[in-house]
């Protein structure tokens, strides 16, 4: 009960501070030239993103949810604007956070933010997530000690899973390569946390694409890509 109360209190505190920031921006707009709605969104998003550097992980975990709530409501206004990119960069920052709750919040935020992304943007973010995750086959134990040695790969894999989730009932051109890249992280050289993350993403893909797999979706994958899915999870047709 006390944990729930603390969470609610932090949420209320964040909302109060953000309302204060909005009032300040409105006062600035009233004192000079009136700010357009897009300019207000830019300033408001920048204020939100600045909290991703807050020392409390509870505050950092709230920001992706607030970004998702605000930007999805104004998607047609900010889509294509630098504001959208700033929010996505904040979510990427959250994926590499040492705290699991922040990473989970960032992953949840990425899928709705990328729903309206073009195929070119999806390919771009697929490469970004793969760079964050590092090589699929690990060579040696890697650096020990600091959280970044395991947070960044797990965050990158989570980002790939969130990107795959933006196409729950279709197979756009960028998806087969992205899904295959994600599946490769389920190999034995990766830690259990990463393999479990891959398994969850693949199982969700199998669940949502099972209907019509043989007649519609399977043809979008090459034989090599199907072999990779066979190796690490099996083809969706096996999960009837």
C-alpha cells in the first residue's frame, strides 16, 4: 500500500510540475508574441524530456508514459517534427537505463510512438536498436561490473521487440529482416534475460500472425529467414 501511495504521489508531483511549466510557457507567450500550438508542444516535450536525467528512477519511469499520452493525442500535429524525434530519443535513453522499471516504461512508449512511422523510419530505428544491442553472438564475457555492460544490449533487444509490435497483423517490407535480427539474439551466447525478451517478442508475433500465415505472411520471408525462425522458435504454423 505504501509503495502504491508513493507511486501516486510521484505521479501527482510530476503532473503538478508539468502544469507549472505549461503555465510559465503560456505566460511567456502572453507577454510577447503568442506561441503557436506546435511551439507549445515543443517546449512542453523538452520540459518532459529533461526529467529523464532526474536522479530518482521513479520519476524517470513516469516520463515515457507522459510522453506517450501527450504525443499520441497530438500525433498529427507533431508527426514529422523534431519534437517527435526528441521524444523517441528520450525513449531510447530509457531503454539503456539501469532500472528495469524505466526500461519497461520506455519499451511500452516506443510502440505507439512508431505506429505512424514510415518504412524508411522503421528501418532506421531497427538499425539504431541493433547498434544498441551490439553483436548477436557474444565473444567472451565482455566488460564486467557496470550496468551498461548488460543494460544496453537488453534495451536494444527490447527496442527491436517494440518495433516488431507496431505491425501486429501485417508484414511490411522492413519486418522480416528486423524479426530475423531479433531472433538471432536468442542464441546460447546471450544471457537469459535477453533470450527471454526475444522469446516473448517472437511468441507475440506468432500469435498475431498465425491466421493467414501460409496464405499471406509466409511469402514475405526468404528461406534463410524462415530457417532462422525455425532454429530459435519454430515456424508459426507449428503453434496451432
